[in-house]
C-alpha cells in the first residue's frame, strides 16, 4: 500500500458536506415550493412560465433559477399556500357525479357518440341492437315519465 493511498483513504473517512444555504438573499425553486405548500416541480414550472419573473436574479437559468428573498415574494407564497389550504367544496362520495353531470353534457356526449357511430348501426346484428336498447331503456322510460305517460317498456 502506497502512502498516497493511505492518505486518500484517511481523507475519505470524513463525510463530505455541502451547505448551499450559505449564500443569503435568494430562494431556490425548491424553497419557493415549500413556502407555497407545493412541490419543487410545481415551483419550477411556474418559474419557467414567468410567474416569479419580477423576483428572478440575473445570471441564473435552466434548472437553477434563483429569486430574491423579499417580503413581497414571501407574501405571494403565503397567499398561494392559504388558497391551497382553504376549505374546498366536498366531493361526493358516491358515484352520483361520475361521468356526465349536466343534461347539456349528456346531450353533447350522445351527439359525439352518434357522430362516431355514423351509419354503421344499420349493419349491427340483433345481439348488438339488443345490448344498445338495454342501455337506452332507462333514458326512454325517464322521457316517458317526463311527458306524463305510464307505458312500461317491454
């Protein structure tokens, strides 16, 4: 074993630590994400789109955006965090709102489906037609109830 190998081995026993927070006066996208209650990816995307341009420090670009650590930037982050943490309308736990939630949306979905089908429905065999009619039956029954008819579909 050479003396230089020993010296290298002795040096490598000390843990290497890097403290990038020694530079004071700026915030990284990771730190902005933490202040906003979001991820660093969210903060980076916002920075890339220019949301924090007024605070951007010159000379930093790419993945290494840096922003001036100012009270105005911290206030903006606090407002974003407060908005993210505000009480939202509860989402229904049942599947009642799943899929199309309005009558207009239902009509548009039906029109889209009919455009996709086109005239090919005329070539369907009896089992395909029966399957489609079984899906449509509740809607036709509801239409009859709205019109005041009491005929049950067979």
